[in-house]
C-alpha cells in the first residue's frame, strides 16, 4: 500500500490522518535515496511485483529518436503508435480490477454500463526531466520548508520542493503550486459542455500562460511572482471579448492570487477579489470551479488534508491519441462520456490525498480526493463529494509528455457530473489548426494584469 522502503513507510505512517506544518528538512538518508532507489523526483525506481508497472527507465529527454515531430504548435505525435490494449475494463468485469479503480471510475461504469469502458495499454516510464530540474529538486530536499500554516513554501524554484513528502501539505504543494509545466503556453482551445441529451454548449478560449521561474535551466528562490495567465473568451458569442487575467505567488496567505476581469459590455477592467475556490470558472456553464482547473489549484486552506496512502491505479497516461488532429468532435463527444476508444489508461503508482471541508468554511465540495502520479507529481484523477458526503463529480486530466518543453503537458480535462449526466471536455485542440505552442520566448509580465487586459479589450 505505502511502499517497501521502511523510511518512507515510517514517514507516511506519522501523517496518515493528520497534517503537520513546520517540520525539519528531509532526513539525510532520504535525500541520499534520490537518484538511487528513488528517481531524482522521488518516485520509486523499481517496478511492481508482477511487472505491470515497469521500472523507471527515463530513456528519453525531448523527442525520442523514432518520432518525427515537426515542432511546437503541431499536434502531439504518439511514440507508441502500434500498441494495442492489453485488456479492456467494462462494467461486466470491473470487480476484477476494483482495487485499482477510483470511486469515480466505478460510478461511471455503473452509470453507463453498456458504453463506458477503459482500454488498458502497456505502462511506460520512459520520459525524464532535465538535469536542472533534478538539481533543484535535490537542493529542495534539504532546504525547502512550509511556512504560514502550510500556505507558503520557502525553497528553490525549477524543481519539486518535497520529493520525499512528510506531510499532506507538502504533498499538496507538490501537486498544485509546483507542477513542472512549460514556462510559456499559448493556444486556442474548445470547451464542450455535453448535456445528457447529447446537445453541446460550446466555448472557445485563447490562453496565454507565463511561468518565468520554469524557464529551462533556471533555478531561483521562491520570491515574487510565480506565474501569470490571460484568457480571452472567443465563444460563446454572448461572452466574446471577456478577458480574465491574473498572477500567482508562492504564499497563498501573505500574497494571495490577484485577478482582474475585462467586461466588453462596459469596457472596464475590475479586480476580482478572492478569485478562486468554488467560484464558477468563466465559460464553463457552472460545471467547473476555479480551483479544480487541472484538478486542484490555489489555496488549500478550506480543507483538512490527509494522506490516505500510495496505491496502484489505472490512470490516463501517454494520452497522445486523444489530441490527434484526425479526431473529429462529432466522433469524440457522444452523450454521457467521451468516446472511450480515444482514451489510453496505464497502471501506475499514485499518491491518494484527501481533503475534508473544515468546520466554519464553505465550498461546493465537502470532500475531495486527488490521485497524484508518483513520477511527475501531477494530479491525474479527482473525486469530488457534495456536503452530504455523496460522490457528485469525477474528473481527470489527460497529460502527455511534450517533446519541446521536456515536461508533461496538461491536455484535455474531463469533468463528469454524475447527477446531471453531463460532462465538460475542456481544452480540446483536435479541430484547431495549431496544437499547444510551448516554451516560445516573447512573453513578459507586462503582457498580463489589468493594463494588458485593457489593451487586449480595446
């Protein structure tokens, strides 16, 4: 459940059901394990007992030798194009695989017993981060620490802060504040809100993101701005021209997120105080909260968190085919759930992190579960429960390794409402001329914030 190494087992056992802040830095013996029995990011190098999870190879950095990738802005190219599913999980055989399924996956099988399925492919752990990421992560293992009730991190940028997490808040920061993505992103994506009857409400957004601290080879300190974003709404027509922009910092308590909105109707820019938590994400029709973009982001202060453990699960992985230009939305987006033939699941180890709403706080979700990939620290699956304790929504983000950024890239997010029988397919690029434009220089902080919103709005 937790792992075979005694030091990690003792550390996890200390914090199951609790969450401490202000711990000492990682023990020297744990730091020494990075690059030996653990990868430089803190994952177990070894595979599992039956070989269904392979040992970490990290054989590829950037474009694999056999892949013909034309460069950023093109749709992803699958490095495993000839692989076929090893088996397919259906409602009829799901009990056989129940230990490796989330509650949300099980709920989808029960809700759509004749159509929902999960094709399971061979598992791969072939891509690695560059040496500067490993260096920054290794430094953080000795120096990074939580401050201000776990709302802030003091440490090095350019790597993961807590490769051997000793508390749930350290794990949460790995999975939210410090995800290692491209340092610049620009793309136009489609958002499809698929109703129970099959009708689709369409949205379209032009997104720009800048994280200067993630520029390849750059290692710094956690001070100042960590990232910037600007999203321009193109569809639906009634919201066309709306702009949302903001900046993030390293400490959600002392420097909370700043955000602004340009309203094309009034042609004014207004600050959005307290932007985050369960506010409705613009253009999602209320199907997505701000803090569940990429499954979780921003402050975790409204929840009591605990590490449930570490487990093997079937999760979306190496999801290149889902982003292919030859997949048409008409074929990809049937009622109920996305076309399962476009999906790829693999067996991997994940950390399970659970948050329960604190007394006196409010949020749409009374409980949340995040399933975090051990190799990358990215949340892959999430289950969200209402305030009665009933499972309400389940979601997943389909990542693929982006050759040009040498980092995992967040692709299509799938957000299922189990009560309404609807789902949101978020960040679709299949019918866009370009894919994701990554790691291109040219953005600066002045391209974001209220003045930038005003310029774009004009």
